[in-house]
């Protein structure tokens, strides 16, 4: 089934209007599959948006009141979403301005293309294209020295915060590692892939002589390939000495053996089962 | 030593489960019912206790997504009814435990519907203010003030994504969200997950802020 179809079925389930076989399939999945929660939560949020957009039929609206909007949590979710949308639609004018800009720049490039397509100006056009490609290559390969993908940058922003004062990390899967554990197979730390939270907090013990203000880069390596990178990780003090704290997404932690390599040369092993 | 410790933990867990169940549910169970249930779940006690917890968590989610008001009590009621029912039944190997739990849960959900219909009438009143034609909040309302405070706790990049995500209505939102995901170099599912988490953090902050104002 495509994602739209699946999402429509989940919304019907939430409204209490799905067929018995669909209800059973979805119900059993909710009970057994922890990863299904996010899909259900998304369907919940979409249904609320459909309601706010007035996109529900009269019958669906009745079901929305009778079967969906019956818990304080959902009423709160509706209130928050409505407030957020109202605020975003009133205050986020920049978005539409950006769009107008994009449209304008589209028509500018169109005129430029027509202008340069004359025979006389073709060599100039070729030089211009080479210059633009060069600039793009420079921007990507040289200027963006962090070398991180967008997801890695998002996590770098997350990890740049003071994780000692981030209350949400209390609920994350938490794994402490000591350097060198990868070599000893029996003592390799093992994580149960089925029980991981969406983000996983790793705490990496550092040698006592590590300067407090040093920043570390990190590579997550699986089968010799780097699967995730982080930069600018800070040193934290704990009761036993010093450590690095880093949050990594569950999506990069499939089954297998991993090594976390630090820019200092330290290496930490663990396995996901 | 480890086995002994686990044994003690299990005894404490059993007592706790029995207490919780007796406190809130309609169907009462005995120590024997609980032992029978755990034995049915798995021959190994520790594994059975783990399975019990997993099924209970799953049932709580089930009742939550079904729109029930007290998911925990209903999950416990489901487990109790299954436990009691087990006394007179011989199972062959074909019975799936989860399907068995589901059949009881779906019945309890239907029973709960009657209760919810009473609340539905109330919720209709509450949400009438969100109907499309009505303006929701005025500038400087507590909601807006708190929202601004809560958004300010996030880095500008996160704020921008969240507001951009919610800044488009019915007709344009699908296309614009797809564009936003492309801009971010992520797929649309990851964008949804990211927004969902951000919204939850903002929501928690918002509730706290509004409560503080009320106090």
C-alpha cells in the first residue's frame, strides 16, 4: 500500500470508521510494534490539520467529535496546533516573500537564457556556465568546511547545546562506552535495536588529561564506512572524570558492529543487535 | 546471586501489578490468575514479566489511539479479563497471544464508547472556537505570548522550519512541505518526524507557560 493510502487508513482508524479487518491489523500493530507510534502520531496530527482546514466531510466531522476528540491530550494538541498555525500564518510572511523572490529570479533566468541564446553571445554563455559551476564546487567542497550533511548539521546543533541541562535526554537510550572496548568481543557493549529510542545518547569516557575546552570531531563507522559524522563536540565533567556526550539518531544504528572514532584517535566499539 | 536478585524483583513486581490492578479495574484477579497469565506468556518468569510489560505498554497505546480517556486502566482491565478467562481454557499452539489480547481490548473499547459519547458533546462545545471562520487568538493573548517565549528557546533554524511548516493552509501545504523537505536535504517522512518532535517540545513548554500564567 502507498503511504497516502496507509495514512488514510490510519485516519479512518482514529475516527473509528475503519473496517473490522483494518481495525484488527492496525490495532495489533499498535500493540506489538513500537516503531508504529510515530506513524500513528503523524496521522493524529494530520487529522487535526484536516479539521482545522475544514477538509473533513460532515460525517467525518461528527466522528471527529464523537470518537477522536475525546481525550484531554487531543484537545490540547488541537489547541496547540491551531495556535501554532495561526501564529505561523500571520508571522511567517518571509516565506511568501521568499517565494515571490524565487518566482522573480525564475523569470530573470528565463530572460538571461533568451539573451544568451543568440549566436554572438554563446562563448560568453559557456564561460559564465563554467564560472557558476566552479563557484558551486568551491562552495560545496571548500567553503562548507564542516562537510556535514543536513541531518548531521541538525544533530550538530542538538549536540552543541549543554546536554547536562537538556531535560529531554533523560528519556533517551543511554550508552556509556570506554575507549578500546571494540577489541574485546566479549565485553563489546550491546544495544538492543528493538528497544532504542528515536535518539540515542552516547557517553564516551575520555582520558583524564583531556583539556576541558577541547572540541572533538566524531565519526560513526560501520564495516569500514563512515555512516555519520559530528563536529565540535564538547567535554563534560562527571564524577569519574571527563566524557563526551553525543546524541545520534536511531536511523543510523541498524544491526551490526560499530566503531565511534574521535579526532583525538580514541576509538569506542559497540554492537546493535 | 543475580538469579536470587531477579527473583526478588519479580516477586515485588507481581505484588505491585496485583495492587495496581485491584485499585482501578472492574475485573479483579487473584495471585493464581496472575501466575497463570505469566506462565501462559512465557515459561521463563523473567521473560514472562518482560512480555507482560510490553503487552501492557502496547495496550495503553492502543486505547490512547482509540481515543479512550483512561488508557492505563483499560489496559489493566484487558489484562485482568484475559487472566481470568485463561482459567477455563486449553490453548492449542495456533492461538496468537496478541490476537487474543486484541479481541478483549476491542470489546473493552466498545464498552468505553458509551462513556466517551458523553464527553464528545462537551468537546464539541470546546472546539467550536477552532472552526475555520473564527479568529483564534489575538496578538498579545497569553497563548501568543507563551508561544513566542517557547519558540525563542529554539535556535533560529528550528524556529524557521517549524513556522514555515505550519504557515501554509489546505491547498498549498502538501507541495510546500515537500519543498521544505527538499530545502533541508531530508525526505518528507523525516521532516514530519522532526516537526512532530519540535512541536511536542514547544507544546510542553506552552502548557507549562500557560499554567504559570493562570497561577
